[in-house]
C-alpha cells in the first residue's frame, strides 16, 4: 500500500510539471556546446556552472561540438539616476548589455543574441563603504540577471527558423 501511495505521489508531482528551480531543459542541439566567451572570469564561471547544471556537456575544442556559443565582451555602465537638492547623486543606475551568437558550423546557421539588464541602487554620501558594497552586490546581481536571460534564450532556440535574432525589445 505504501509503495502504491509513493508511486502515485511521484506520478502526480511529475505530471504537474514540477521541476527543480533553475533547471531549464535546453534543446537537443545545445546538449554538447563549445563556449567561447570574452566576458569576465566570474561571469564565465557562473555561466559554465549554470550550463553544466542543465546537463550541457561543455567541450574545450570547437571542432568537437556541433554548436558554439560566442559571448562578446560586455560592459556595465553606471549613470546618475537622481540628484538630491544639494547637487549630489542620490541614486545610480547600472546598465548591462550582453551580446553574442550561437553558431552551428555544420549547417552555417547563426543566431544573434542581445540581452539588456538594469539595476539601481542608492548613493549614501555618509557611508561610502556601504555604497561601494551595494554597487558590487548590484553588479553581481546584474550578471546573474544576464545569465538567467541567456539561459531562457537558449531554451527558446529553434534552428532552421527564418528569424535568426533573439532579442528583448
């Protein structure tokens, strides 16, 4: 009887679409991938971990992979968002843009990727160290946002479609 209850419970859980958080089933074309990235070391490390967590085999040689993911350098720009009555910046905005492409050399297919992300934080002129720490935390969160958006774009990839650009308006 217990076995029947456990089996039926597992069936109900799997039937409702439940899955571990962060698991994104990627298309079969992306299961073996070569990653060529010009992004920062921390970004690349997080991206590799996320890809491996989603059962992607990362190969070191581009010739060994049917699909290649190229990530261009990305920069995070900081700009003043609000200025207080004393003329000092009270809030900053961080804007990041990630661009890259997915290549299938055997079929000469290429999909361009353009992914923006944005974060804001307050500038406390009386607590410079706290503001610097907040900026560092927001930069890390921005990188995580970009990785999450990239994983969702990879999940939506369909080769052979006439529109080969995946972008956020």
